């Protein structure tokens, strides 16, 4: 490395040329290092990075984006981080994006309304993003007056019926619900009750439809579903009604939190899980293995959902094509101790 820069250099904006002089390399080499290009000798890269650190040099991301045609940033739009599925999907997207050299900008939507969606997408005009991943029900996109920045590809998560118009990545909701329902029927239960999620949720609706179709295909009675709002408290409220029904011996819950509330209602009514009532959840949350008894549940591979989202985005950016279509991530049934054959 050459001798340090003049003192007055530290009192003005540090340029790439300053870094090059201090490191004893060309400005082109500094550019290659700052942009993460391969083909720079390790010792040269180390010298350039040391010079950047000594001078406090920070690459101009806006100028670099104009030159390269990329901000190396993906925007993620969502209503809330509260739902476990949203949180884990965003976590997986962030991990996969980082592995590909991209940052993630989270764009929250205030109220889950068409106006809220419009405002979120309008913000994209002000943000430096190369692509967008929208974690929301697609009907809000269709009905809102959304205008995407020109050339920004969009991947939609959580609406597998929208593949004719959007690039969609989703868990195979139907497959998971079918697995849960068939498992309970195979154990010998005459029918399976369902504690469903909110009516305005695509995931909840798809799980309910698959549960119903599985019972009908087996020639079984289809009880009226009870609904909750994904919370344990709503599962407890609905569970109090199910606990009063002597003919209820098996319940498929649309998520694990509501299953936990159902556990409480059954226990308070003196009904044992799984001796009196078998219970299957959906999600395979980190805590579900610690329920008492450990919960049989449908596993969602959120890491794979996030990986496929980022891969679709990278494919769009590489090819310049944004074809519609749906990619469904398979589920699997995790067998634990909350299900058993019905009592004679």
C-alpha cells in the first residue's frame, strides 16, 4: 500500500480515485471490488477493502445502480409481521436474497384495504428496488388501482389461484388439508370436524375446501365448519362448542395456534386428546412439538417458499420475462401424539 493520503483529503468527499491511490491499484480495480466482481486477487481485494475502511469510503449505490442497471434490492410488501407464516416467509426471503447478493426492503401496508395496497405500490416509485414480492391476497391487487414501476417484476405469495395472471409461489394448501383429513379417516374416525380460519383468507378457504372434498370423496358426513381468526383464543371459543358434542372424535384445525386453544377447551370439558378426540393442526410451528400432547400437524416449508420467490425474481431479472404461473411447495404430515383410533 502506498503512503497515506494528504490530510486535506480527509476533509472532503472521498472518491474512488482516492481509494485507488492509497491501495496502489487502478480505479477499475476498486470498482470491481466494490461491485463484488470475481477475478480480483485476494491480496488485492484485501488492500482495497483496507483502503476503503481507512478513508471511510462508501460506494455510491445510486451511481452504481445507474451504471449496472440494478439496485441489488428486492422490495417485499406485506400487511403484517404478526402472522407466523408471514414472518417465516419474509425471514426465508431475506436469507435467500442475501445469499444471492441482494438486500431486502420491507414495505408495510397499513390497513389491509385496496387503498393501503395502492399506497404501498406508489411508494415503489420512490424506492430503489429491482423487483417486488407481494405477500397478500391477490384480490386486493386486482381491485386496487395498482401501477407498478415500469420493468419491475412482481412475485405474489399466498394465492395459488392467481397463476393465470401473476407469478405465484405458495404452499400446497389443498395437499396439506387432504393429508390431515385422510389421516384421521384412516385411523377409523367416522368423520372429521374442521376448525377453519377467517373466510376472507385464501389459505383458510383452500384448506376448508380440500377438507370438505376429502370427506365427500370418502362418502362421509360433512359437519358444518367452525371458524376462528387464527388465534388461540378463537380456537378455545370454538373448541368449547366442539367439546360439548359427543359425536366429535376428530378435528382438523387450520393452524396450530387454534389447535392449542382447542386443547384447552377439551381439557376443561374433561375430554382427553387423543383418547376422546384426535387433533391435527397446520403449520408445524416451533412450539407444536411441545404441546401436551405433542401435536400432529401439517408442515409448511417456508424456507423453500422464500427460496423459490427469490429464484423467480432472479429469473425474471435475468431473462427480462415475467411469465405467469404457479409454483406449489409440497407439505408433509408430521405424526406425533395427538391422534389415535376412536374409542369403541
